[in-house]
C-alpha cells in the first residue's frame, strides 16, 4: 500500500467533504445523536501493518451504533460457532433496519445479524454463561484488544438516550421472545444491546478495530486477536450483502467493498489483505447510512482502485 | 494461477459429485428441463489467459436460464448506461425469483436485474431501436464474441417449452406494463426474454463467456469485448448481492465469490483478476439454485483459497 | 315502505348532491370512464313490490363496472354451488381491488369474488360448458330477467377501452393461471370479464336488478328469478364484508347496509325485506368508491332508519 | 320472539354438540386456558325483554378473552367519540389477531379495535383521566350494569397467566408506542388490557351483557345503559366485518349475524331488535374461533331464520 498516495487522497477527500453543502440529516430518533454537529467529517485508513493514516476529524469520538454489530457477531461466532445460524439468517432483508414484518413471516428468526432484530439475538448469545456485566466487559476487552487501546468506552449519555427511546427495539425483542428465540430475559438482552450500540470510537480507533477483518489471523502480526481467515472472510461477506440495511446492494455496487454503517454516521469498510477504513459524517441519507461517509468511501475506493471485484 | 492444482481439484470434485446421493430436484416447471438426467455434473475454469480447464461433463450443453441475465445486463448497460437504474433497482429482493409482491409495493420497478421481473425490464431495454430478431441476433453475437465460439445457440425445444409454460412471467410482464415500466409490447418483450433464457452452453463455453467479468478490459488481451473494468466490477457486485435469488447472502457467505445461478442447474462464478468458473448439476435446492454446483464451487474456492474477501 | 317519505328524502338528497363542491375524482384508468361528466348524480329505490322511485339523473345509463360482480357471482353460485368456495375465498382482502400481493401469498386463490382477481375466477366458472358468446348471452338474459327490461346491454366503447387498458387485470389472470386456478384460456376468461364489467345500466335499472337480493325468492312475486332466500342472504353478507374493497368496514359502519360499488361511480345497496337502492355519481374517493353515492346512501339510510343492525 | 321455539332449538343444539367428536383445539398459548375441559358446551339467548333462555353448561363461567373488546370499545366510544377513529381503523385486517405486519405498514394505527393491537389502543383511551385501578373499576361497573349482576369479576389465575405469557402483546404495545400512538406508559396500558381480557362470564351473563347491542337505548326498558341506537348499530357493524379475526367474512356468510369471538371459546352474537346470544365451547378452529360455538350459532340462526340479511 502506497501510504503517501492514501494520505493525499484522504486529505483531498476531507477537504471536499468539508465544502459539501448537502450533508443529509442527522439521526433524530435518539436525542443524544440529534445534537451532534453535522459539519464534522473524519476518515482513517489502517493498513494491516504500519500506522493509521488520518484526515479531517479522525480523532473525534462518535457513537458507532450499528457498526458494533460486527464486533458482537465476531465474538458470538467465536463462542457459538455455526450453530448460531439456526437462530439468525444470513440473507439481506430487503427491509429497513428496524422492520418487524419479516420477523413475523419468518417466526422470530431475524434475516441477518446486522439488522436490529438479528443483533438482539446476538446479544442473547453473548449472555450465554455470563451475566450482563461480564458480557459487556468481554465486549470492551475485545475492542481494547483489536484497537490496541485501553480507553475504548461506552458513552453513558448515548446509552441512557438509547434506553429511553427504545420502544421499537423493545417491540422487536418482545416479538423474538414470543417466538421462543431468546434464552435470557428480554430486559437483560436489551440492556446489553443498548450498551454495545453506545460504544464511542474515533475513526482512527474504528479503522484499527477493523484490521482483523482485513487481515485474518495469518497476517496480523503480533496482535492478540486470533481469527481464522475463513471467519474474517465470512464476516466480510455478510457486511457486503447485509451491512448497509436495504441499501447494501447499492453500496456494493458503488463502493465495491464490504461495509458496515451505523446511524451515528460512521461506516467501516474492509479492503481484504490491504487495510480497514473508517469514515464518519453525521448526516444520513434516507436509508439511514451516512451520506458523505459513503461518498468518501466511493471516492477513495475508486481513486485507489480498491475493490474486491 | 496454478493450472495443475486447479485440474487436480476439479477432477477430485467431479469424482466426489458423481458419487453424491442427495442431488436436489430437477426443475419441473418447464417440461423440457424436467427431462434432464440428474446424474450429470460438469465444471470448467477459464483463466483470464490460457486454455479452459475441464472436469466431468464440462462439454455437455445445458440450458443457462437465468445466467443469461448477466449477459443481457452487460449489453443493456453498454447501451443505456446508468439511466437503466431508473427502471430497475440493484438491491437484493429477499423474495423468490418469480415473486410479484415487491413489484406491487414498488410500483413496477423490479428490485434488481437478476430476478425475472428485472430481466424482463432489461429485455425491454434491449429492444430499444431494434426489433426482436435484431435484438436476439445482437445477444448471440455478444455471446459468440465473449466465448470465442460461433456455434452458441438458442435451444428451440426449451424456448418452445418456456413459452408454453409462461403464465407467471406473463403476469410479471403485464404487471410491469400496467405500471408503465415497459416501452415495447408485452408479447415482444417476453419473446426476447424467453429466447435469451433458452440459450444452451456447456460449462466450457459458459466459463469462457464469463472471463470478461474476471478481467475487465484491462487484461483480456486481443478479445473483441471492451468492457471498462469499473463496469465489470459493478456487475460482479450485483452477482454477489443478488445473483442467487433469496440465497444470495448464503452463497456469498459459503463461496465468497460473485455467482449467478440458473434453474437449468448451472452457476457462473467469478474470481476477479484470476478466472471465471462454470459448474453444472441439474438438481436444485429449495431456493432454486443447483445443490451440487454450489457445493462444488464452495469446495473449489476453499481448496484454492479463492475468495474476494 | 312509505313511498312518499322515500321520494321526499331522495329528492332532497339529489338536490343536496347537485350543490356539492367536493365530488372526488372520476376514474382515469379507463379512458372511456374519464370522459364522464362529474356533475351528474342519480338515485333510485326499488321496493320489493311496486314501482321504482327516482331522483336526479336516475335514468341515465352508466358503466356498472364492479357491481357486475354481484350478478356474475349469483349466476356462478347457481351453477357451481358451494364447490365454488374451493377456488375463491370469502374474506375481506384488506388490500386494494387490483392487488396481486395476496394472490401470491395464497397461491392463486383470490380472497373473495368482489375483487378483480376473484371475479376473474368467477368468469372462468361461467365459461364451464359453454363458449364466451353463450356465457355473455346468459349473463345478459339474467340481467333482462331481474330488471324486467329487454334492452340491457354492454357498452361497446367501454368494452373496447377496458380491453385496451387491461394490463393489470391480465397480470392477475396470468398469475391465477400460473397457479392452476383457471380452466379456460386466459384470453377467453378476460374477454368475458371485460364484457361483463362494461354493462351499462341506469340507477332505475340497477335498483330493479338488485331487488332479488332484497327479497329472496319468497316474496318476489311473479318474477322469473328463483333464488333461495339463504343464497340472497349470503350474497348480501359478502357485499357487507367485501363489497367496497378496502373500505368495506368503513361503509358497513357508516351505511349499515350491504353495498357493492363500481369505479363507474355506482353503488348498489340492499335493505333486506324492503328494497334495493342504486346511487350514482362519477367522482371516486381515494379507495375507489363513489364519494357522493356513498354519502347519499349514508344520508338515506339514516333518514329512513334503514340498517341491518 | 317465540320463547318455546328458542328453548327447543337450543336444547337440541346442546345435545348435538355434546355428541360432537371433532371439537377443535383448546387454546394453548395461555397455560390457564389450556386446562379447560373441552367437553363443555353452553348456549344462552337473552331476548330484549324477558328472561334469558339456557341450554347446556350455560351457567359455567369461562374466560371471555377478546369478547371483552366489545365492551371496552363501547366505553371508549362513549368517552372519546368519533375522534377515536384517528387512532384505530375500522377495516377488517385480513391477518391473524396478533399480527404485527399491518402495524408497520400503517404506522402504528391498528386496523380495527377487535384485533389485539386495536384493543391495546382502546385500553390507552380508557386510561384517559384516570389510573388503571379506576379504569378497571369503571369497566367492571359497566359490565355489572349491562348484565344486571353485581358479581362479574376478573379471573385472577387467568390474569396472572396472561401477564406471564404476554410477549407478543408486549411487542404490539411497544410497537404502537414507538409510533407515538400510546399516551400512557406501555406497562399500564398492558395491565388494563390483560385484566379486561381476563373477565369471566357464563353464557347467561354474556348474553345479558350483549342485549344493549340488540336493542339500542330505544327499547331496553328501565336498564341503566343509555346507548344511542346509532352507536349500537355501528358496533354491530364492526362485529360483522371484524369480529372473528380473519374468518369474519366466513362467519358473516355462514351465520349472518354480528359476532365477536374469544380464544376462551365464547362467541357473542347479536340479532338486532330481537336478542343477544352467547355460545361457548372451548375448542378452537385454525383461525382461533370456537369451532362448535360457531356451528351452534349457524344452526340456531338457520333454524330461527335469524339473519340481518
């Protein structure tokens, strides 16, 4: 990877995004997110080896929201293995991230682990054999491990805000419970889910956190994460087909890389064998993905000729 | 690409598939397809450069059915450009290949060009400025071009069978027409659609036909196809997210390559920068994809460590 | 029935409706219907015994459209009996009159005989043992019989218009055929369906035509129609639950009588044991029912204290 | 009304139902209901004037379950008036009683007050201006009033059972809350909902409770309920189109009377101007309505020639 070329491209992109007028809409359904300044933009590229490359507000922490679903799935797969797929599918849903329709047609088995319903089932898996405090501790330890930083943390204000405005997620969880696909009390599962979504990371941290998906265990050097390359590939496949809600097909077409977005405005993208990228801009498009973060990734991928295809 | 390794793997796989007892169900909805011998299996790998590598009944022609949608889309994109995406989406549908439900909710705009409804719109695009005979001639010329063979042909018996058992596709086309998304007479559009689906190719021919997606125009040598690499990448992206109906997510997870399947039992897979693969076995799984062709691709991809992720 | 009171009420109502500004939208999807003058309004009450009572343009013929489904069902029930209910349901659909969604979920068995899909199956039943010409002749003979008039006729301009703008109905019919629920060629079934919808009647004629449902065979005097009272009651029940598309519940609530509407602006209502009522005004509400015809029926039912409840 | 004829018919029907082998399935989703003896059958006819007429186990209390929705709606309409219809529709849903699909498509406005989602909104209305204890006291006072009995009561075991197995109803309530269609805390609304469903009445009591719908205020004598006849008619209309879930059309066709069923096996039917009928038999058909109670009502309606049509 040509570090100088990457630095030049992301600096250019950050400048371009700073000027952009049409920035989408900041998520309003959680009060805490609605207060974020929409002018901000950050981008970071973490090569498999070497230092992370930054542009814009790449060190400003933001709420990762649904991007956390990638980390939760990684943990859940390492514990439950392929048996997990009895309880959650791996197909794109064709519906918005918080839809309950498919849950009814498919009897409480969510379409994939990257929509809210699926991530709630994953939270239930993460409670297996430990209480909620232990489960969140494990989750944070995993993040500390993959980012190589000790200070990764839950944002307490966002967490409180999630909890207070949670009716739709409560509906999803109750519905899954009604169909017999939760093993722990609904409230406990939701607590873990809300807490995990409230993780705050900067672009720099998020890009570093994603490196294990770019590298697999083969190439990641001395790091403590041991993930078989086949598992990294499969998580990337899920990000590609299901990572951006009902715009996943469009993102695959435009960006050509596995991506996972969050309503906090962040997007994590993986260039297998090369690097992990994190882009962040709070305004969302009508599908709930960051408008400018996606445009930045499209621009960068094209400029660097990064595409899995 | 290690030709000897590939030959060894596909020979092993062909032998394994010959022994397999559980072969799925041959498609019954077109009488002509129902008569195909389910014992057959073929596989072919066409490297970007060099001869195609074969195993099993790789030279036995079969009905490509929906795999033809890849070629039709390629032609339509080269003519209509990005304006095409006003008339057909690029998202996974989450529904079976012949579903009419989403058409109603989305007012006659099919979810993607790889479900029947979407391919019917693509046929309409291919009729722009020419009659049906000219349109099918162009289509066959394109195939002759990409395969490098002059004898690619429509199977008249399958064509007649398609036409005679076409009620569901007629319903889709009428519905799209009712919503104003067809510009030519329904019957003409359907004729082209049925004809194009009735293309017969062997695995060897199909793999050669797919090379332009593996290479883009950059590397394909003296061939007459000139496809910008960005377009090849985008077609691959669509194959990845939408190529195997409502099992696309599952196939991405298991195989890790862009694939397009047909109810004739064929699957085309692309290893970008390396090769195109065609596998064929008539029996289908419950989602309408060839059971053993997918297992063969999963096996080969894993053995060769081929994955876009 | 107090004839003078009825006359007073409907004259008052006709005067009120003539003044009404907000008249809804004339149906535009059939060109012939789009040309009808929206200022017109007619109403007629046909008591079980005695002359029909008229107000407004009650002798102006209009296109009955879906109201014809009541007569077609009556004929089909008298021929096929309860076996009919294997091929069409008797539940409200909860969806618009021309929806195709439920057809897919319920495998080609339409929800009820009063939505388009259901009436197409009824047309297929009416072709049993006779060709299309004989079938339409029988249908017109039935109408002549129940109205006591020989000149009831199909409007050829509307018929031609229906045929020419029929894509959605063709889609429905093809879909039903694809699911194996049609026994005659799709084109023949549709011809009968279009022809039957194109029947032109005045309010006076339509009200007379409906008397057999108000009376059953018990009380209808010397007329030639012999319909068991239990069958009349059941057709009324279907009109109540399914007669006004996805506004049937609302109409039952507001009017309290079994009603069947058509997109030509007509509504037939039944006061069991008392009279049949026809009201007509071309402008439709957003559910496809005549805005002012329904208001007129609501007003009349309340004024006369006519309600089945 | 010929009392002797009614007594003869219901005695014959009770004897017939005692012999019936195919009794459907007792509701299993609430443990308390699953323990009810399926052999029981009761029927009661309450004429507008005069004593109630009984047969079978007509004095055995059972859980009225969804039949309570009729009483809750009556109270809510008397308080909120027509404004209620901004928050809940009056169309048949076409879906099962506990479906959440339509709630999503229609943004938290339930289709009608007789499906669970609609009744939850009604409970919210009943909490307006009073706490949950006052609300349930009002509800019981209304029941005491219409039945003329002071001992009507909630069954505490059923109530506890409802609460403990309430995930699906919790999901519905949370979803409605998420769409902004609840004004009180979800838990409070659900408590009232569960309590009201747990009302225990015998057929004799239930038939008496229904008389106000058969009579309107005009004819009901000295009773303390004052319900305008127009309101009674409208509640009857809703029972006709929406009272038996997605079998409402079928019940209208077969029985011809407004009916409301409950999963406890009871059905309340109204013969306007004549009587209210309660039938009870615990076994349900696949739509969740009592199999034999409906057959009994069909038999009785036919024998007495009772039909609104």
